[in-house]
C-alpha cells in the first residue's frame, strides 16, 4: 500500500551506527514512524525490497527478521482495511494505538488513575497520595508516560527510572517508595489480563525492590531525657499540649499520630481487668489475621485523657485535640489532619529544644523510646511485636536489632 512502508529511519542513527527499522504510515500529507523493535546497519538493508539482505554473512538472522517484518506489514494492512470497511476517518495516532495494541485500558497511566480513584473512594487517601507521587515522578522521567502500555514497563524501563531517581538525589528507601506502587499497578494489570507476566520487571531475576531498603537510624530518648519530659510541665499551653501528646503516644505503646487522631469514646472498652483502649492500627488494619491492640488505661493514661477533656476543645467523641473540624469529604479531612500533624510535631520539636534534648521530638521518637524501654526490661519480643501492632515477629526482630547496642558495648570491654 502506498500509504505505508517499512524502512530504515535514518534520521535517528544509534551509537553503533545502525538505524531503527520502522513502519512509516502516511495520511493527508502527514507521516508517523512506528518502531518495530529491530535495527540494521546500512549494509544490511535492501532498500528496493524494504527488507534485510538475504545474505547470512551480513545478516545471520535475515530469514527470521524478514518473516517478522512480513507479519507487521500484514497486520498494518488489516488495520487499514478495517478502518476502510468501517468508513472511519482515522488519525495517525489511532493507527499507532491499534497497531501497537495501545488500547486505553492497557495504558499504565490510566490504570494508575483508576486505582487512585478507587483508593480515594474507599477512604485510603494516604495510600492514594503515594500512587499519585509515583505517577508524578514517572511524568517527570518520561514525557510519553500517558501513551505507555503496561508491556512497555519492562526491566530496562524500571532500571532507567530507578537511575533517574538516584540522579535526583533519592536514597534507596525513597526510590523504593516510588517504585513499589509501580509494581502494584503492574500486578493489578496482570491479574486483569491487561498485561503479560513475560514483561513483568520485578521480583527474582528482575528488579528487586528489597535491595533498595536501607536501615534508618532509630532515634530514642535516654532514660534521663524521658524522665525530664515526664517531670517538666510547661506554662506555655501549646508546649504543654505537645508534651502530653508525646507522653500519650509513649504510654500507649508508641501509638502513631494517625491512630491517635481517630480515637473516640467508642475505642474505650470495659474488659475483665478494667477500662482499655482497643483499636486497630491504620497502617495494618487490612492485614490478614491482624488483631486489635489492647491498652489498659493506667493512671498516667487516665490523667492525660482527663487533662485533654478538661483543658482542650474536643470535637464530638474524639479523645484527643487532633481533629478540630468536621469535614464531610475524606480528602479534606486527610489534608486537615496532615496540617495538624505538622503543627504538633513542630511544637514537639520546640519542646525538645527548650529542654535541651539532643534529638528532634516526634511521635516516632516516642514509639522508638517505648520499644527500647521494653527491650531493656527484657520483655519478650512476641509481646513487643503484639503491642507495636507488627504483622509478624520478623518485623519486630529487624526493628529492635537497629536499637540494641548493649551486647556491642559489653563486647568492646573484652578487648
């Protein structure tokens, strides 16, 4: 057909001197070149036949490659015939999409957006933000990401994306945060038959996300620093509220800010041994067989709850002054919560500076300090794992291993 031709695209010479083999499609005076995934040196190409030369001395695989080009030409002809039979006024982009099987449902960008919308609709706003972050980074890396199919996101593509993130200064853990959602989307596409497992780039033999993980320093308070916070009530109301929120997190087994924000009177249950706070961690609430965390309301916790009730404006049934507005939309509620977290963590930082504590105070520090205290008092790891809400004890073992320097401290004295 006069409006299509297989040819060497000599405007794009590769480093080895070869040229891409392309299908040129023409319409209304415009042209589009579709790469066929092959390349050839000038001496390997027969311009008259638009095929590899039938000479094994210069083209060892000419029979195989020419059969492939024949099939491409045949497929292109069938697509043009289909357009003609439908009376369709097709565009060059429509031809390319049909030829490359770039159906909208197979585009990685559209699958991302579909998944993000689902997460938002089901209230998983924080998780949706992670996928949005990955998609933004992909858009910066690849200007054609909106046209990419899942099949194009192969090992070479992911390796290039990882290298680009590293050039931007992203550490291993940050790169893993960006790449993990991409693996989730590809797995989703495979399950929905939108993508083949053959091109899946992750896992054994492919790009291993686990190798990006880096052990981060777990900062915790020394016993004397913890006592200083306990025994230093503040005249400044903002700092006193921050101090008490820090202590509440500590006494409640290192409860995260997101879980603290969700606590209501419904989380207080009367059990055989008295009143308890019963809740599921937001981070692992959907994990299989994940049990709720049960915290006995002892005197320090009761005193803190009473103080918050008497001294802060609590909205509705909330136990803590972390949510101050009632938003109907989940996403607005999420943004409000994030703003409050930043403000409170900033106040905790100011408290630490005022008390001359050497590290920045956050609820993460409260959690790490709690874990260190329990380990130092020889609490079994199975128990620590349960109170921390870890999905398995291996997570706890890895977590605690980054703290314990006691054995090393003793060992150095043997030298």
